[in-house]
């Protein structure tokens, strides 16, 4: 038995505290490894600072590209790509992601 003879209830285990305003989620493509292949380090630091101005710049460029590909009109369902979610990003929309995507095969 895990409990001692004099214990009537299990011990209280501490739960981790999650500071939601300091939480960051990084999104990216995870390549499937071939059998026996090792994954190289990506050198992504979880402590890197989020650059709000740079993010806005990339969003504007992406909007211009999407509009250009759509005869100059930004599609109503356009959603900018987000690779980092944190307290400063627009988290009202679910990020777009690919689950179990299949790569192109064939010889070139």
C-alpha cells in the first residue's frame, strides 16, 4: 500500500502554476524523420523576444501578397500566418495547421 498505516488520505501533490500571460506557443512544420534519422537542433530559443513591429510588417506583406493573387482584393477569409502565439498576438482565431500532411513523392 502507498499510504502509511496512520494516513487516512493520500498526500497533497502540488500542481504546476501556469502564467498564461507569459506562455508562448511556437508553431512550425515538423518533418517526419526517416527510420534511423536523427533530428538536428533548430536553435529556436523559447526565451526569444516577440517583435510586435516585425510581426505587423510581415502581416502587411502577407496581406499584399494575398490581395495580389486575388485580383487586388483581400479574400474575406484571409488569416495571417502566425508562428508564435502569446499575450501580444491576436488569439481570437484558431491558427491554421496541417495534420499528418503528405509530402510530394516522385523523382525529379
